[in-house]
């Protein structure tokens, strides 16, 4: 079982661990070099970000290849999802075997891969090499890697805790092996999905998986948090839905 999660825009800036080579280093370097060549005005228009963030992003990509230290990916990302996680250094081997963070810059990250802060979203309309966007740029490479990872798993299933922006990078045949996790608040006849709540619940489920070292999809049905429980009647083999009745 492989769990995929999205990265976060907010990242820590401290650098404490020596950088090591990553599986998709050549892909990452090409992206970083191209983005470093852009002016902050070009980055502002490309990424639809403020002038201040564009200048910070320009500086990060300009210094990218000069960095020699970074942070573990699972600690570097500081979004609401990652804020739910406690220290799991003792479960490093399990985490690196069963969890992947889908990154527009790095490809597929193990939780304890070492990275530096950056800003790049998968939906960014960046043309590079022969690809007219990042989905095309990464699709074949990441799909091949994921297929290889699944081939080593007792349960060759992908648990999708990522947003659609990131999970859709994989090839169709892999999506057939995905189980999507959905969190829904139910108020009488109305159903709603609150973005912040969903991010928090994804983080809590990831924490649950790490804490109990779960590698079977069936075991996820036992997850519960803050009133959310598995809703059998709303679920199927491709989607596990968790309801909270308001």
C-alpha cells in the first residue's frame, strides 16, 4: 500500500540536514534552472503570486543549486495537513516505504528525503522541454516509478490522500488501483466538504497510518477523528467516505 499526499505552500526555511541525491534530480534541476532564468515579474505572472512572493521565489530558485543543506520533506512542509503529524523518526523505514509526497518540483518524495524550500504548484502552466505543462512533464516518469513501487507491495493499492491537482498526474491504469479518501460533513439532507477540515483530516489519517504502521486498506475503515467515522453506505471499493453528522 502506497499513500500519496500533496505538498504544502508553506515551508520551513531552516537548513539542518545535508542534501543527498534524489531519484528525479535531473528533472528537478531542469525545472529549477528554467525558473531561475525568469524575472520576478515573469514568475509573478506565471504563478499568479504577489510581487513580494515572486521576488522570494526568484531568490530561492537562483540559490537552488548552491544549497548544501535542507530539511526532511515531512518536516519542511508546514501546511495544515502536516501540522497534524508528530515525530515519527522511529518509523522512518515504514514511512519511506509506504508514503509518497507528490511534488511539482521534486516528483515523488519519500517523507525523509531532504529538500529545500521552493514554490511551484503542479497546476502551474509551465512549458518545459517538450511538455506544455507539468502534468505532461512528470506523468510518464512518476507513473513508471509508482508502478515499480506497487510491484513491491503486499497490497498493490494507492491510498489517495492528495488533492486532485496532484493525484491526476498519474496514468489511467494507476488510477484504477487508487482508493480515494473523502471526508464529508452531513447536516440533515445537506453534505459539505470544508477545505480546512479536509486538510486536517488527511493529516490525521496520515498520522494514524504512521502511528499504527498500517499497510492494509481495510484497516483504514477503523479510522475515526472528531466525529468522522467510516460510512459504509456511502463508500465503495474505489472510495472510502467518512461522515460527520452535525
